[in-house]
C-alpha cells in the first residue's frame, strides 16, 4: 500500500515537472526578454525540484533501510513501540471528539 502511494505521489510530481517542461518548450520560440527570463527561472526551478526529489527519495530509502534493520535486530522493542504509539494515537483521537 505504501509503495502504491509513493508511486502515485512520485508520478504526480513527475507529471507536474513534465507539464512545466512542456511549457518551457512551448515558449522557446518567444523572444521577448520577459519570457526568456521567466523560462530561465522555470528551468532553474525545475532543476532544483528534480534535485530535491532525488535527495528526498535517497533519504527515504536510507531511513527505510535503517528502520528495517532496527526492527529485525530488535523485533520485540519494535512491536512494543508500535503498540505504544497506537495507544497514544487512539487516546489523542478519542479526546478530540
């Protein structure tokens, strides 16, 4: 389930970046200085967004591997933590009502 959600978010981000790239390509023949500056800023923003996306994916993978290794090394502590967090979350949600 998490993998599908991750793919959906990743696909949506990629779709937005593709749309922005299409916009840059569509305005490539416009020679006005304002459009040129806007296209350059958009290109720069797209490059930054791609770099940020790659970095977040790398960090998420590293965190997942660390969590997996920790849970395999100490399964009872992991189970206790999960139960404790579930109880805490349940209490917090019950109080909100």
